[in-house]
C-alpha cells in the first residue's frame, strides 16, 4: 500500500463521513452502489485489496455510529428492529472467547475473527431504517438495476477479449480468471465468484421489483436490470448461482401463490429468455459446458470436502481453535500464538471455504448454534413480513428477498458467502429491508402520489363537492338499512 493510496483513501473516508453525517440515508444508498464496483476500483485504481476493503468497512462503521447517535435521540425513528435481540447471545459468546482466542491464535487474528462475524450484523438495523418512503426505495432500486446493465456490458466486453484464431487470451483485462479453457470474466468485481454471488441476489431481486406499482421509467429500469443480470449469468457461468437459481425461482412462486405475482414471474422468465438469446452467440458453448460439468464434482463439492472439514473442526467442539483462525485475510498475518493449534491440521481442506466448518473452527459448536439461532429468527420474521405484504404490490419483492435468504443458507454448506463480499453485505442489509416492507407497502404507490400531486385546485374542489353531495344519500341509505 503506497503513501499516495493511503492519502487518497483517508481523504475519501473523511469526505464520506462528512456527507454521511449530513445526509445519512443517502450514505447508505451510496454503500449499496459502491459494493458492486469496489472490485474494479481495487484492481484498476487502488491496486490494493486492503485499502478497498477498509473503505467499505469504514463506511459500515461510520453508518453504525451515525445511526446510533440518532437512535439515542429518536429511538422510534432510528432504532433497530426488535428481532435484533436474537443476535445478542452469539455476540456475548464471541466476546467471552476473546481471552482464550488471544492465547491460541494471537491478538490480531482474534480481532480479524471478531470483525468477520460481528461487523456485518448491525446491517440488519441499517437496512430496516434505510428507506422511509416508497419513492426512496423505487429510486434507489432503479439505480441498482441500471448498474446491473453496466456490469453486464463490462462482463461481455471482458469475455470477448479472446483471440478467434488460437482461442488464447491476447489481452487480459486485470482481474480475469480462467479455470481450464473457459473464460470467466469478473465484471466490476475482483473475483468471478463475487460476481456469481451478486447475480444470485440480482436475479430474484429484479424479478421482485417488477411486481411493484412504480412509474414507467422505474419499470423500464427494472426490466433492463433483469436483462443485464441474465446476460452476466450466461457469460460468468457461476455454477453455484445456476443451481441455486433453479431452486430460488420456483420457490418464489410457492411463496406468493397469487395470480398477479405469478403473471409477473412469467413476464420475468420471458425477459430472461430474450436476454439469454441475445448473448448466446457471444457466450458460445461456455454456458452449456459449465452446466454439464456440475455433475462431475457434485459429490466432492456437496459432501466430501465440507464433511471432512467439519469433522476436522469438531476436534475442538466446545471453544473451537480460536477466533480468526479460518477468517478471510488471516493468512496475511503471523501464525497462531500457540503452535499446537496447527498440529495435524496443515493438510486440512481449505479451513475457511466452508462457512459452517469455519464457524465451528472459530467459535465451537455453541457458537454455531447461537449464530444459527439468529439466522432462524431472521427467517421467521422475514416470513411474517411476507405474510403482512400479501395482496400488496410488494409481495413479490418480499418473496424474492426471502428466497435469496434461503439460498444463502443452502450456499453456506459448500461455500462461505456470509464471510465474503458481496453476500456479506447483501444478506444482512436486505433482510432488514424485508422487515420494513410491510410499513412501506401500506403507503400509496409513488405513481398515485404523483397523480394526486398534479391535481389542480379546481379538481380538488370538484372532488370535494361530489363527496359532500354523496353524503346525504349515504346517510339515508343507512337509515333505511337500520
């Protein structure tokens, strides 16, 4: 990390903190737009992963502080949702492990472990308070949808940077990953898997947005966003995203079970089919070959590797092996303070790749149980929010966010999405937004608000006269019924 990048990062952080204190919710929305493009800046501007990670984590901490100060003065307006209390047992357990962990792994790995597991949890609170009106939600989600078009364009551009004569890459954009002979572009992310995780969120999310009664230009943005994320899926060919989407989309139909929502789903499928057809010539047979390869290592991915790693983690079932020992980035610091921690485990299969095993490695079985208690509470209250949205135009969006939550829970067995970007932010934040959807759904759609705002004084006077004329007739009818 050079002095110039450090100075640039500090200046950006200070400017952002000033703006966030003045425009709190706008700072939240900026974080949502920053996460998808952070990897591109990391590779092409900062050329340093540490700085880019620190920037978004600084944004999170700053938001926590600002919302915390506001919540002290107006808890009803800025306070966290009541279900956040289910996170307290895990937080207490993790803090109780600190002395043991410092002895086993050292101070710095312990701090990394606390950051990995505890830092994202308050995003549920931030998401719950991120939007106060429907218009805010529609405007921000429209920008996210348009950003998906940009991501898709860059992904396709990266994919086509291949020599047609030899099939070898003659100009490799920074950040390319090429497993075998199939080109897998990362788009605006620093890794192809990160783009795959974002696609796993974006496909159901944009489908859910189509169910909202928004203005025409908003709906156009939502359609373009769905087409863009479909194109990125075909070109990126993330197998986990393909499999989980095959489960997620039918689940959305089951969760809604209403004609209007099913119709919107059918429209979304047509949009996805058209987008896939448009990019078919560019992708060639790469997508088909990746889908066909799913069965080749299915047993190893879903059973052998995670099971063997979990069995190894259970060698220390109560307290684990120390916070941070399996956290992302811990390999850049010195080894554990207690060398015996590594004993017999140097050949263990990728400690941090499997979320459940990593959780046992760092917090033991009690930590695993307490963490999943919080996840179960989020799922339960999300289901209640979905039921509260029944019959509204936000029902499909609520179903999409709940389906994404369930997909991440499944994804956490063979991989570790809750500890890496972008799922590390998306899961917690949009879980909070889902809890707030019943409140937003009760408000008038922005389309109706804009129509009402355009009514002239003469229109309002005519409506008032009509209403008063109808009142005597209504009272007389009530007397006859009595």
